[in-house]
C-alpha cells in the first residue's frame, strides 16, 4: 500500500510538474496569495517570523515583504514538483549564473573534505541536483514521519545521479558515516537552519534573537578539517524560470573549538544568505519555539491562531 500511494503521489506531481512554466508560475502565485488571505499556518508563522527577525521594517514594508514571501512559497512548491519530475540535465540548464564556483572546485581538489551548508533558501532541490552532477556526496536528512512520504521523496529524488547521492538519516549511525565521508576527503551536505531537539544544540544569535542551533556541522568541521561552503540556488527575476548558483565561504570561526563561537558563525552564514534575498528564505518555519532556559521568554508562536 505504501508503494501504491507513493506512486499515486508521484503521478500527481508529474502531472503538475509537466505544465508549462507560465501556468506553473501563475498557479504557485495563486496558491501563495490564497494562503495569505486565508491566514494559513504558513502565512501566520511567516508574518510572526518577520516581526521577530526584522523589527526595523515599518508595517507597510513588512506587509509587502510578507506578500512576496507567500507568493515565493507557493512558487517554490510548484517549482520543486517541476524539478523532481523532469530530467536533471534539463533542470541544470536553468542555472544561468554561477558565483563562487571556483571555491567549490578548490575545496574538491584539496582532498580535505567539503561540508556544504545549504540553508532553506532559494531552491535546495536544484542545488542537490547540481551537487550530484559534480561529485558523489552524502546528504543528511530527517525522514518524514509518514512512510508514504519517505517513499515518495526517495522516488522523486531518484535519477541518473542517484548512485552518487547517499541519503543519511540524522541519527547515530548516519552521523558516524558523515565523519567517515569527510575523513576520506568526500562531500557532505547539511541543512543547517532547522531547530534541533532540546539537548541537541545550543542557543546562538539569529537575526538578533537567540535560536537553538545545531552543533553537528561545526563539530564535523572542527574534527575533520574540512572546508565549509554556504551554497544556494536563488531564483532570478524575470518571466523565465532561471536561477543563480551562489557559493560563499563560511564566516570565520565556524570550526572554532569553542561551541558558542562556532554556532554563532553558522547562524551568521545563514543570515547573510537570507538577507541577500529575504523573500526566498523559508520564513514559514518555526525557528524560535524553544527559548533559552531561565530567560523568562515564552514560545512566540503560542498565541497565533493557526489553522483557522
């Protein structure tokens, strides 16, 4: 039954993903606009995050950014279906600009290992495909709670490059596999901007507010000596679907043995990327639910009317 349901989801994704781009763009924008008007969970959380992270914006500017964030969120969903269900070679042709690619080439050539920090910014599925086309790599992921969802993801992410990507669960044996990959001079991809479970991270500034932050990436960098690069595929403005590959060096201190210094550098790298194109960052994620012990702060999302 799991495989059958995953196949049905794949068929639906393929039908949507094969629509002409102008129609997909309109559909994505409409979905985002509808979510905003209905006060969906994503819309309400995004607005609260903009209030928390960008308090310097006046109400009109915040409203305009929120509108664009939701429009982009809708398009992101449709674009991802397109990228999942078309040949990777066709998808990679959508990358019209490349910035910092020499940094990536140099890190590969060094043989010291490479950690790709890929925040939820732009389209990370296209970034995965670009990475797989360049090198074998291991990607850390948290499996969906649904077995159908996991089966679906494994199917849509399969392609001619599938044998070059190892999907590693975010748990004990998987973490050890990442260390071994880096020790052997390989490449590891990590999404660094999700809130870990209590006890699995430390608090560090993120847009001026304390956020529980993973320590894994910095530990990997410190113990392996691997290079850390921040990578994304940002959408370019214009009527055609096109992206810019952007590769940036990690902020100083990301591999510091002092944990507080290292995780602060990690968050600084994510924030730098999000500020460059704020509408393309995933503001719909509840990043600040857990608060520092003894701070007296409460969950800032608790009072939201979600699911109205």
